[in-house]
C-alpha cells in the first residue's frame, strides 16, 4: 500500500481534513519501520562480523593447539630415540668392559715368571746371560729415583749434608748414563 492509500483510509468523511493524529502515527510507524529495518541490517552486519571473528579465533586456536601437539609429539620422539641410543651405548660399554676383564685375566695368567722364561727360551731363542755379561748397579739410598719418601725418612737415611747428597746424585747420574 502506498502512503496515499493509507491516508485515504485514515480520512474522516464529513470533514475536509484527515485525522491529524492518525496520519502522524502512520508516518511515525513508517519511519520506525525504516529505522527498524536499518537497525536489523546493521545488526546482521555486526553479527556477520562477530561470526567471522569467532571463526577466525576458533581456527587460530585450533592451529595453535595442533602446533603444540605436534611439538609434544616431536619431543617424545626425540626422547625415545635418545633412550634407544643410550641403551645401545650401554650394551657396547658392557661388551667392552667384559673384553677388558678377559684381557686383564689373560695378562694376569701370562705374568707367571716361569711361563715368561719358557716362552723366551723356546719361542724367541733367548738364553740366560753368562756371568761376564751381568753388571750390577749400586743405587745410593738417596738419589733422584727415590719417590714418595717423607722428609723425615729422607733425613734419617742420609747422615751427610744436603750438598753431599746433591753432588752424589749428580755424579751417579753421569755414571749411569755411560
């Protein structure tokens, strides 16, 4: 219906003027409807914006959650890999320790002096030295080879002065070097 039709309906017959209050109400109602339509459109746009922002936040949160889960999974994979490496290295360490113990026991068995003498004579063709080949070395009680002796023991062993001891050890050094 047009405005004119609405006004005709409001017109009071027998009078030349329509009811002013009713026309005013009709115009106000139309303005209110336009305003209401405008507000509804505005609300729709705002709701659409809110919906889009909500969806974007939701997608962002899901992506952050996914990235966090991926990071945690990578950490667990790294830990598992490192645990396998540690286990592998521990087994290698045990094998090497067992081999070392075996070698130590073999060395301990071969240190037997009679065994060494037999191997030297039989395998290597060595012989015991003759009497003229043996040289005896006199090592003084105090010399440059004395280790880990307390200072008191050192002084008690030698009755001579420090200068004599130094001189004796100096000459013994050159005598042995020949």
